[in-house]
């Protein structure tokens, strides 16, 4: 179950709509450059998230958009949830290695420390992205606050 504490991890300063990356490696590098100065991630974050994504891809093609929910273990200083609505879709490999590559229009990076929190949030996010109306609502938002409200209102 998603907790109130989990919902507090969504912050407007962790919503990025200006990241322009050619691939996942560049996306993770640019995201790391935003997270590191704020103290969210450890030095090993970039290598950890690349390795985790290579071994357990997080791309999900829904009926309306492609999304990705990358995360990695043992590389987070303080819990966070970063949302990236990239300038151009970024190609991720599909979850479970089944299907075609996914052009992700929305990336939600989970930096969760709470035991079981990652699974709870993944399940909640999956419910949103399997609901066309909820997904469209998220994608129509033009401000960080609007994106957060569209997501968190569906997680409660």
C-alpha cells in the first residue's frame, strides 16, 4: 500500500520536462546530474541504475503511451521520486524482455528506501498507466505541480 510518506516523495523540483536525451545512458547521466547536487544519490547511482536497467528492463508500452519506471538498489542517500517528461521519447527495453522496444514519453525514477515501498509504488503506478483516462490526465499536465497532482491523486 502506498503511504502518505511515499506521496511526500513527489516534489515539483524533481519533475523535469527539459531533459533531451538520445538514449537511456544519456538520460541517466543527465538525471544523475540533477539528483546528485541535491544529495539524493550515491556515487554509484549511475552505474547501478544502468546495470539494473540492462538486467531488468523497465519499459512498459500502454495503450496510450510508453513509460519506464527505472530504479536501483543500494545507491540512494535519501528517498525520492523523480519524474521525467523528456523533450523527445527515450527508448527503453520492454519489461521482462518481451515485446518491442518502448519509446518512453514518461519516466518515473524511484529512489525508495522504505522496505516494500518500491513494490507498492510500482503497483500503484501500473494501475495508473493501465487506465487510459488517468494516463491521459498525467500527460496533459503542463506544470510540475499538475503532473504530481495527477499522479498522487490516483495513488491515494
